[in-house]
């Protein structure tokens, strides 16, 4: 995950039920794009007519009704747009076998061509990563939001795009948190600030150097960040 211009797509789906082998289908796909661990505001979001009824239990989870989907496109109508958006990206998914299983089922139903998610993208599953990073702790998206201090109070029901946006925040926090040394919107900081001249007779600043033990601890911490996130900016500065 340390390649230049790494493109990642955080993805989530909503479905009519739990198992595509029982004929269940995708009804919503939500994706957000990240390049070099920065959200680009480029998204892909679509509702899909599944040509079947939604299980009552699923409706309680996502709140999407059969009536709402009646005039929505079918998967075959949006397949090319989905594949184009995710082409050559690393997909970041929470519990990837679920979403990938449904996507591969939908792709297998396309007439005239057969393909798979894995043929177009690589996959990073945040669920086993979270379980390995926090053994014994709950690893649901809500639990991870609580652990990393991410506000998901607006998430009353599941929604593919909303959950993808929340998962992007969780992923960035869980794999290193910081993704820019100067992470702010420069457009909000354009007002020129007045220069402040310090007094000439001010006392000299005391310079405190790090001990070798502190430097070694610092190096080990940077190695941990590099391993977790694949991109530690401090290492680049020190190089």
C-alpha cells in the first residue's frame, strides 16, 4: 500500500437479504474515492431495482422499500459505470466476503460477458484487520467508530454511501490516522495574518536535544506507522 498515487475506493452495499445463493440481490452501492489516503470527494452512488422483494428484516436494517426501487435502474444498466469507477483500485470493504460475494453474483448474471470483482480490483478487508489489531474487542463499524472517536450519530439506518464515508474515516484512523502533515483546506485559510515582530531583547530559546533512547523510541514508532499505513510522511521528511 505504499505505491505512488495509490487509488483506493471505500465500498459498501445494501441488499434484499443475506445470501445471493438464495436469489438475493444488491439494491444500493456506495463508493468514495481516496488517492494517497486523501478523500477526493469523488463518489459513486446508485440505487438498483433488484427484480424481487426485499426481506422484511433487511428493510429494518436499511429502510429501503420495494416501492422506492421500482423506477430505479437494474444492475446491468449500471454495471459499466461501477466497473469503470472501481477499475484498478484497491477496494476497502468491511467484511469483504459479503459485499464481494453479492457483487460477483450480480456480475455473473450479466449477459454476454463474465467477470469478477477480483479481476478489476484488489481488496483490503477492514474486519479481519480490526480483529487482529484489537483482539477480543468488538469489530463492528459502530464499535470502531466509538473506539476511534468518529461521530456516527447521524447513522440511524444503514446506507451504502453513508457507511462507505464512515468506513473511510475508520480506515484512515485504524491504519495510522494521519494522512497529511498539513491536513486542512487551504481555501479556508486565505486571510492574510499580520506580521508580529518579536522584541529584540527577548531571552534566547533553550534548545533541548533528544537522547539516543528517545530517538530510538521515535524510530520504532515511525516503523510502526509505516507498517500500519504504508505511508509515513515523517519517514519521507527524514529521508
